[in-house]
C-alpha cells in the first residue's frame, strides 16, 4: 500500500482528493491540514515532514489564493515559501510529486486558440503575480525525477469558498435574485468539477508517467449560457436574467483548452457534466 501526503486538504481541490483516495482504500493517506498540522511556510516544515515514515508520493495542493483582501506580494511570497519547502523535502527524500498549477500560466491564456501543453508560458520579467509564481514552481519541481504538473481551470464543487462567477450566479439564483451579466455575456470559461480532478490524480497514481497535463473539462461555456443553465436547473426560479449593458473588459476571453494528453497518457476522462455538478450546489 503506497503512502501519500496531500497538502492543502482544507481547500477545495485537496479536500476532494483526500476524500477520494481515502474512499479507494488503496493508499495510506496523510493529510496536511486535516490530520497533520504543519505550517508549510515555516522552514521547519521540511523537518516535520521528514519525521513521517517513508512516503511514495506527495500531492501538493496547498497555496494562498489571490483575493481582494490579500496583497499580491503576500500571495507570491507565501506560495514561494511553501513551494520551496516542499521542493526541498521531495529532493531530499526522492519523493514523487504531483503539483497543482493553473491554466493561467500560458502566454496566450484567454486567446481564441486551442491551448495544449506545448504552448509558451508567460514571460513577464520583474512582474510577480500568482501565475508567474506558479511558473517558477513548475520549473523548480521539474528538476526532480518523475514529476507531474496538473494545470487546472476553474475548479468547482461542494464547499467552494472563493467567489467565482459560477458560485455568484448559483447563490443569487438560489435566493431568487435577478442575474445580470456584463456586455454580451460571450466570455467563456472552462469549469471542471473537483471530483474529476481527484479522479485524474487517481489515474496518475496508477500510471508511470510524468510531465505536464491540462486537467480541464474541454467544454467551455459563455457567461450568458451559464446563467440560463443554472436558472433552468431550479424550476421555481422567477428572477430575470439580463445584460447590464456595461462592457465586459474580458468579452473576448475564450477558454479553449485541450485535455487530449491527459485522456491519452493517463486514460482519464472528465465525467461530471456541468449540469450535474451545478445541481449538487443548488
């Protein structure tokens, strides 16, 4: 039975992965946050992790997420500390790592092109942000042997804390409030259920592969269609859905992401439809 550490199990993605791996009964799962209280920003984190018995794989989901109440500098510095300590641990113990990154690392993120893992990454010398830090950490972890990078787009699921457009629409429709979208509502987003992400991890654990994988649904939806989809799933909804006529600065944003590599090499397929996933939330 493989022993696996999962960081960030109090978060959305880490929580789902923890639940699915425990449910499988195939692994000895050690959960940082839920079972093991280790401050990963502390340099002593490496020492505490090394006190654990032999570990086969570390699934690294822990990260500070940008928000209105947190400075980007704080986000970058916190994540840099966490990732450097995890890197040091994996390097010293030769532990395989699955690191969670973001689709936002691509240079042409949001452009109307099909984006796969061969696309160029952001190059913004001197400008530190969440995505640039992710690129830094990807390069760091790729120095290790047998590393997997999962680039994820717009994860959602039960227990979601951060306010993305899907959660905002769901909460408003549940309260029977009107929903307004910006401009023509043509901006698209690729939402993937965290259960599908957890199953991608399970697939990776059963395959001797490494490298970068886009973990996305591959089925983008516009903001206008998203609003009507959610409303249709709640038959008693009587509110209005309309454009507020304010131009959306991201009107041309397109989430055209390719997940063929994960389908092929990991033998993984996302199975939770957006309708099914949203139904769980309402």
